[in-house]
C-alpha cells in the first residue's frame, strides 16, 4: 500500500519516499511527520499536537521540530507544507491518493468517469451544443464564471460521449493544485502513469496517451491555465486521436481551442415553457431536499432566480437553505446579505461551500489592478459602457476590463453587445470589497460625474436623432441614473444632485417615467439655492416640463415663469424659447389668455431665429394652438400643420403624438367634435404600434369624450373599455377622467343612481387637486349635470352625490365597470 501525491509516492509498508528522481533519504521522524500531514490535508496541525504524536511522553525542544520540518521541505519543495505563524503547519499540496498497483490506461481500463455521477438539469440545449463541438474539434474549453455549472456540463457531455471513445474518458480535477507545477503530476496520478527517472513527466504523459482514442477532461483550470496550456499544446500535436475538454474561467489561449461559453441559467421563460431554466433547476434542487413546491410559491422561486442571476451554485445553496427556513425567509435574507449564502455540504471543495468562498477563489486569481477595477465597476447597476468603465476605473481601464471579461467575471450584455455587466452575485461581493478598501466614495463620485456628463450630452443629442433611437441609446443607463441621483442626494453633494436632475429630465419624459423624474426635480429644487443661477434655471425648466406632463399646471407655470426670468438674464435664446413654449402652452390650456398673450408675442419674435428642429416644431404647434384658441382658425391650423410636419421630419414621434392630442383638445373646445374625433382616430394606429400605454390610454379616453359629445355612446363605450386597460389606476388625474367618462356613459344609459354616485366621487377628487378640471373636463361635467338634474329628483340626486363622495377608489372602479 502506498500514498501518491503530486510527483511523490510514500510507501506505507517500507516507510520510504520516492520522487521524480527516485528514492529520497529522510529520517524516520520526518517520515512520521509526513504521514501526519498526509492524513490531514488542508487541516491545521498545531505544534503541540505534533510534539505529542511524534515524541509522545518526551520533552523535546522546538528547534528539533524545525530541523525535521526543514528536511521535509527540502525533499518535497516549498509549496507542500505552509506555516501558520504562532500556531503550527498545514499540508497544502496535492491531495494524497491511496494506490495498490499502478495500471496504465488502456482500452480495458476504460477511464475513471464511473467515479462521477453528474446531475445535469435544464441544460439539454447546452449539452447538445457541447457534444457537437467535441465531435468536431480536438480541444474545447467550457468558459464561464464560477459556480455556473461548467463541471456538471462537462461530465454530462462526457457521459453521453463515452460510448464513442474506445479507450474511455478520463477526468482530472485540478482544483486542489496549489500552482501549475503540480499539473503534470495530477494527470499522471489519475492516468496511473508510473514515475520514471529516465524521462520527464510530460514525455511520460505523451507516451501513454499518444496511441489512445479517448476523452480527457481537465477540470478547474483557471488558476493553473499556463501549465495546462503547456501540456495540452503537446497533446494537440502528439495525440491526434485524443479529444480534450477543459473547464475554466479563462481561455487557455491555444491555437485550435474552441470556446463554449456557459452562461447562468436563463431567468426568462420561453414560448415552449412557462418556467425558465433557472426556475426548473431551483425547483428540482428544492424538491430533492424532500420538499414540495406549492403553487403560490412560484413567484418566490422566480424572484430568487432573478436575485441570484440564475447561477447554479447559488440556486442550489438557496434550495438547501429553503428546505430548512422556507423560500420566503431565504428571499428576505438574500435581499439583505446575498454573499452569506452557504451550505454544509461536506463532499464539495471549500470554494463551493459558500457563495463568498466561490467568489473569493475567482477574485484571488486576479492581479491587484484587476481586483481594483472589479471593485470599482461594482458601483454600476445593470450594464455599463466602455466609456463608463474608463470613467470609473481610470488608468488602464481597457486592459483591466479585457482581462476581467477573459476571466468570466464580467460578461458582455445579452441585449447590447457593446455593453458589459457583472452578475449580481459578483457585484455584491465586489461592493463589499470596495467598502472594505474605503474606495466607495471615489468610485461612486466618478460614476455620478460620468452619468451627469452622459445625460447632459443627451439633451443636445435629443435634437439630432429620432426619439426611438435616442431613448434606446440611454435606456440601459436608467438604473445607473437612479443610483447616481440617490447617491448625490444621500451624500449631500447638492451641485451634483441638481445637475443630474436638470440633465436627466428629458430622458424621464421620453422614457415614460415622468412621475419619477418629477420627484427628483422637486427634491432638487429644495437644495438649489446655492447653485449657479444658470444651473438653477435649467432645473426650473426641467421641473416645469415634468410638472406639465404630470398634469400639474400650476406648479409648471410657477417654475417656468422663474426659468424665463433666468434665461432672459443669461441671454440664452434657445432655452428661453423652450421655456416660453411650455409656459405659453400651459397658460393657454388653463384658459389664462391674458397672461399667455405677452408670452406668445415674445415667442412669435423668437421663432424666426430658430433653425428647423424639435424645438422649432413645438414652437410652431404652440403658436398655432394659441391662434386657434383665439378664433384665428386658418392661421392657427396652418401653424399647427407646419409644426406637425416638422415633428415628422425630425423623427420626433412622441412630440407628434402629444401635439396632435393637444390640437384635438383645442378643436374639441371650439365645438368641432367631429374634427377632434378625426384627429384622435388618425393617430390611434401609430399609438397602438409605437406609443406608450399612457399615451394610448389618454387618447382613447379623449376619444370617448369626443364620441359622447357627438351622441355616439357605443363608440364611447368601446373606447372606454379599451382605455381603462392602459391608464394607470393610481388615483391620479387620468384615472379620475376615465371614471368621469364612465359617469357620462352611465347617465346616457339611464343608470342614473350609479352616475350620481360616480360624479360625487370624481367631484371630491378634483376638489383636492389644486389645478382643478381642465375646460374640456368641466364642459363634460356640465353635460352630466344636465342629464342627472333633468331625470332625478333633486333630493335623490343630492343624496347619491353625497354618498359618492365617500366611495373608495375600488368601489368607484366597480361602478365604472373596470374589472381588476
């Protein structure tokens, strides 16, 4: 019987040690010491324990222990026994294997795949793809981040391929190798190649494998990739019938190497299944613990899969913990401290017993500069661009990013291949390291400055490219924008916070997130007293447009009036024209014509200085609406049509939608209900195809109002039925408007008590709204009032109306016929 470890064999019977150069002379006490270490690999052996085992009952000076340790290290080399200062020693070399007789691999031996039992779930497509590559090419590397399931996939593919290899499948696990000098020994040990003094380990491997038609799987190569590449390069040229599969976080970089990139399990469902691959894997692992998934727990499963990025190791650990604590508790814990996910599995490598250990393994393989880059890049939420990485990382960003991608710690974004991202599990680990290094302030400051610059640039680009292209260019940075705003606010950097709020308002509007943008702008105004007046003016412009989009006209008018004053002082005609367009349009729709008149007089003068642009299109439409409101139909419609045409030529589709909606409203106010209906119906096809849900719902709600003004209740009913599916039922003004439409329809249908109840509810809502009803909404209320007053007894009408004022939102929706 003997113990084999690396290039060495310890004969237990003869109590002798042999190495690559033959027998090694060691004292009996040093041999005893070696037996102790090999019996406890990777375990700390205290000095006191060594004295008790080697010299029981005898008092020996510590220097004697040092003498035998030095002799042992001289025989083995410096990388086998590590000193734990002040405590003792730890064996860190290759794991020892007990052998009786070395058997050379042959067609009869058939490899060692039978020692492994791969359980590969929800990876059918990946298994087929890998098998196809192995059948075509001599060398295939499965590349992916730690814990993603590379080993499992390699073993599954090897199991299915085994019948096609005459000489079997051999699996060599390199995870325990402390460095590359042990790779050849590990391969020899698995293959059973005897140590021979007359040749080198590499030549012995080549001699054994040259005639074989088999599959060699080299697992966990990332930390010894250079040494593995040296062996594989020789095998490629000398063992032509051999197929080689390696698993690694980094490519070997060899000619003829074909990469199979293994991503985490998909968290999105497919057309073939209502469960994602990640969900299927997590459910399998959970039920393997003896648990049964309840139907109402599926949302928790989906949430966990998303939170853990579909990483196999993390999902398996979550399932094990959920078997004891429940899925809901595990989800709650992970929301707070994702890196603490761990398991008590005793038959797995240490780096696979906790998520943090797995990430520490990968992180520890990086150079110092790459570690710093990974820490800094963790401040990005979601994906980031190359320019973003340069801004946050600083010097050598391109080189560090390339290496992190090569090592599978950063991946290319699936949706936009020009962008990058960290898995959320990796990001949380890197953020902890960032905080531990006291680098978070610098990294987040750099991110916020980059985001501010990016969205300041976006304001100029908005005029140059179509809306859809513009929004797509900035959508990927939505979460980074939120993060930068929240960080600037929490850190008290008010100049940065105000600058971010002012720079990002156009994006919030065009991305249909105007409510969120308004909240940031309102918060920024409170801290804008000490910023530069020109910056405060831009913030007030942002606040004004956001308030207008959110139907808060009084707030918009106040902010825009101040913005106009500032842009006058700055002599900035472009921003002044922008503010005047918004202020004039808001005053016009509010019916405040006397205040609007001087605004439009100035705007008429400025409009001639503006080049064709989205701003010029809005200027023409705004002036046209003003003229129409004053009865100048021909001139007003001509201006509006010119503005709509310019919107089209500039690719300003959202501007075209909103301008047409505004025009239809003015036409409706002028009692041309048929003309308003025609305008609304004209843009519906485009809205259904490319508009937002809010835009489509708002236009359908308006269309219902125009239809009822024409006496067409059925057309109104169809529009209302469709509109409520799109409008947010958030107790906001559009919600009240659609209920008011349903109120008029109920009155026209003869459901008088329901109509009176709903009218009381809507009146109560608008009474608490500082802007009150728009003129169109007020006119509709008069129509409802006329029907109810004519057909209900005054006392009954008043009683229903009063009762309606205390209705809940849910009750009002039910009366309106809006299913939930």
